[in-house]
């Protein structure tokens, strides 16, 4: 049978790059297959996607060799529109790929270019919007949609041209759990009508439903197997920057077969092997994670409301006390007020109603500069703040603004770079660092002002597993040396494993606030908030152990 | 455009080319007159259009600007234009009945122009604006680039907002210092903003290419505005108004 498409010995080097981004890729895709691609940052996943729809080499320049054929027809060297009719590509950044003022026109744009007759356009737009669950949104301005809706709109705008192959490049990275779930549901449902689906993804548990799993490394395909096989090798995944399933990590440590990918199977394998909870170890777990109840409050939020001009209340009478040394995670859907809340802490936003005491003083009596020095804020994307020519200069920016004497600034820079692991790279150009290193640099540049409280907005987004671990371990070390940490995140395993306390928000209000173990105990309550505890926590619950991580669970089992 | 109001009035339904031509014809009428008595009906007509297109709320938003233009242009023209017999003068400044009239007329003219533009953007989507330009013969890439510019402005402002906040958190203070010092403080803002502008446009270009933007040959249009008797009547009426206004001068 003729394959749907075939890539033969494809290599590509970006113009001005010293190393090839793709190196001899050969891959055959049969009609009806759904393939997920995983791999570390820089493995060549996005480059491959761009080769598939013809952006490379027609739009992005470089040196290409090898070829792509679709149903036996050679595509390499054809203009983008010609290849893009057959291969639709959805990008990660849904903000930058939408440009129309209403949903209907956004979807119709491709049809107009492909000169589809007017009579067919209306039906096809209606059909595509129905397919992604956006019927009734025709007249809405895309900028008013939620993240998940925007990404589904982007998918509709591609589907409407009826491509044979749909390629999605990390479509859920910037989405909250509900948005992620909806996009994955859609991807699975689309298998019925799209002949080939390629999905690049970071989240391991979501790739289980694919037919094939391709692991890339340094521009090469390292493994191409059924997901069940590849995912049962946690060591291989971890060394390639992919987060392994927690179930398999535990099974491996217990010396059991790692074929139990889902919580249920893993539970039976563990039980059948005679492992059970060790009461003494479980008793030790019940001691509170942190004993900070007697520490003084550093943040005291008292019935704070906040309203952006002419919108509904983004914060609605929120009250919250955070004590010195705590590690607090704030979670909830996009637009629930998380970021609005933490921006009150360093004075970027000031309450419309209510009051905040910071470090024992009314926040309104601090200037933005005074607060900014004591309350560090690391923005989600390091590229929103990096500007200097050297790492040294970048880190010195904060302390210099706050008027510290030069010798002290130098000492602070050294210390901050030491902590984040960038010591010795003072003279490098920040833009030559990897994304993970730039994130560390952003943390260092805030640390250099020696803040007592550190706020991090989505510190792990866009990083591979290796990058995520190093930034999280760094944050944990900062917390252990006495700093109060507040992170905003969508990533439940990060919350469970690293934070002491979890604050859940919904529509501008705090709906739950408590110790991590308590917060994650009740799956029904989490499901109400469209959240799910990580595998280790769920597996622990099945075994009767309220754990937060694989390490804890391992420590609580005995035979 | 970001001031667009999503109603379905008969002005919204007009062919975008009619609205574009109509706007130009209307501006031509306002230029014909130099006394308030002649200008006021024009302004009244524009306000009538605003009521019909339900865009008064947008006009209210720019009311301070409308008042400022009125005050500024009527005082400066009144003081500087030398017509008629001045009843007061001081150096280069003078006031006469005619110069005051002229000043008021200029104020009304500028306001009528501003308000008619506002009515236009209130009832015309960016895509419709681009469609109208194409109907008048502008090539697709040019009309599309124009409409895209409108779309990118809000995106760009969001990015700027984030960068400003990120740098303020690191103690950047844009308020103090003399001019040169303050200018230097914009460097930490400009670099990230510039990088984002490049990145956003690059991504957008890829998204456009991926939807067949580069395709040559004829395109089809999703928007459809039949050119009806209303369109013809409106253009004819405004054309007549122009002829009368200019021949009566």
C-alpha cells in the first residue's frame, strides 16, 4: 500500500547555524495513523513540523537535502501554499496566529486564498466551527476568547481547508488544564476524518492514545515505537528531556516490570508483588510539610477587589495570609485572577477595594520601587525583560536601579549567578543562552536585589523536563534559605512535589486553600475545578498513602 | 478596527466601498463652506448618521478631543486670521466679526471631519474596510497589509504593557531624571519590545503562509455586499451635495 507520506533522509541547517537542526530523518506515515513526537528543547521537533508543510525551505531559508512525498508525489521545493493545502500546521502561540476581527472571518481566510467558491465557504466554515465546538461564536472577536477557545479556533482555521495531514506543534503548552483537555479530545476525535495526525507534545500522559511515538534527539529520530513500549522506559525519556510517567518511575525503583502506564494497572502490579504501605512511614507523612504557623505574616491580603477598566471584577473580595518562609502555589484556570492577585503583592497593580499589608506595613505606603526591591517578580517569559549585552549587565540592572553601591552590586551579581548556576558566564550574550538558561538568568536578575519574597509566574512553561527540574530545584533551594516563594502554575506535579501550600482560585475568588496533602486528597473536588492530581498522588491514594511525589511513595512502601 | 460596534444598522450593511466614497464626498462638502451657518447642517448630518449607526457611544468617548479641537481652532483662527474690520488688536493678534465666524467654521469643519471618520470606523470592520479598498481597485496584498496593521496595534500594546511591568518590577523608574537620562531608560524597554515585534511578525507571516496567503491567481471573498439601490442613492445624493456646495461658493 502506498504510504500517506514519506520522508527520506531529510536534513536541514538553518542559515547562519553551525549545526544541522535535522539530520537524516527517514519516516513513513500510513493513512489513518496518529503519531506523537516528543523530545528535549532543540531536538528538531518544530523544524520537522515546518518541513512537513513546506515552510522549510520555501519560507525559512537554509540548506535542505532529502525529500518529502505525499501519496507518492514529491513535495520538496514546492511553494508553501501548495504543500499547505495537503498539510495543515497549527502553531503553539495562538495569539500570533490569529489576526481577524471575528471568528467566522478567521476560519474563512484559508478558503478565500484557496479560491473556494462562495457557495461552499459558508457551509465549510459552519462545519469546521462545529467540529471544534465553537458553533455560536461566529461573530465574536478572537481576542475575547479563552486560550483553549483560541487554540481550537486556530485548529478550525486549518481544518476548514480539509488537509490530508494535520500537524500540531505543541498546541497545549500555553493552555490551562481545561483548555489542554479540550484540545486533546479534539485531536483524538479528528482521527476519524483526518488521514494523518502529527502532534508534538511535552505532556507524557497525553501521548498514550497515539498509535506511534517518535522520540527525537539532536535532529535525529532516536526511537519510533508504540507509546506503550517507549513510555515504559523512564530512563530513556528522562535523559532525553521528557518527563517520564510517575507510575513507571516507581515501578522501576521497586524492581517491577514498567508496563503499568496508567494508575490502575500500576496499582495491581504493585499489589500483586506484595508491596504495601508501611504504617510507620505513613505516620511520619502526617507531620505538616512546613511548620510555619508561628512565623510572622509577610503578606496579608484583606478583602481585596480589583477591576480592570470596564471589565468584571478580576478579584472579588480576596483575603489571604502568607507567612515568612512559605512555598505557596496558586492555581486555577486562565483568567481566574491568579496573576492579578500576585501583581498586587509587588505593587504593579493596586487594589480597587480592600487593603494589603506587605512585610508588616500597608502596601499603599510603599512605592513601586520600594516594594519591587523586597518582592521580586519573575515574569513568565524571560524574553520580556532581557535586554543587556552581557549576563553580568543584565543581572546588575535591578540592584543598580535600586541604588546600591557598585562594589555591593558586583558581589550580589556573583552570588545570584552562583545560585542559579550561571557563574563563569558573565560575559556571554544573554540571547545566546538556551531558553532554560534565560529563565535562570531572569531569576538571577531578580535575586540580585535580594528580595525577601519571590513571585514566579509560570516558571516551567516552555521548558523541557530537564529545564523544568533545574529551575524548580533552584526555587526550592531559595525557599530553604528562608525566602518566601509564590508560584503561579498550571502544572499539578509541580504543585504537588514542590509547594507546601496550594491556593485554588476560580472567577476572582479563592475557593480552596490549604496544605498540599489536604488539597490533593479529594479527587472529586479537584475535578470540579477541572484539575487532576498527578499519577503518584493518585496511585498513593489507591495504596492508602497521602503522598506528594514518587520519592515519598517509594519511601512509604514495604514488602 | 478596535472602535467597531457590532450592530446591524443599515449603515453597517452598506457596501464598504459606498461608505468609503461616501466618507470622502462628505469631507469634500465640509471643505466647501467657511461660515458656521453653512457648516452646521453638515455637522448635523454627521450626528444624524451617528444616531442611525448607533455610534454615539464612540463619539462620546472622543468628546474631550472634539471640544479641544473646537476651542483651539476657533480661538487661533479668530486671533490670527485678518479679515474684515478688527474691533480689537494687539501685535499680530486681532479680532473681527468675520475672523470669529471663520474660526468657528473651521472648528466645526474639523469636528465634522473627525466625527464622520469616527462614524465610519464604528460601523466598518477592518476586513470590510479592506474589502472596500479592493472593490475600489486596490490589490489584495496592499489592502490586507493595511488591515493587518490595525490588528497588530492592540497586540503590540499588550506586549509593551508586559515589558514595562517586567522592567518596573526590577526597579526601572521612568518618572525621574532629566530628558537625556530618561531617554536612556527606554533601552531596557525597547530591546525586548523590538525582539517581540520581530518574533510576532515572523510567526504571523508563517501562519499566513500556512493558510495559502502566498497563492497567486484569483481569490474568493467570504464577505459579500451586494451593491444595492441604497448604495447608489447615497452616493448620488452626496455627489449632488458636493456639486451644490461647491457651485454655490
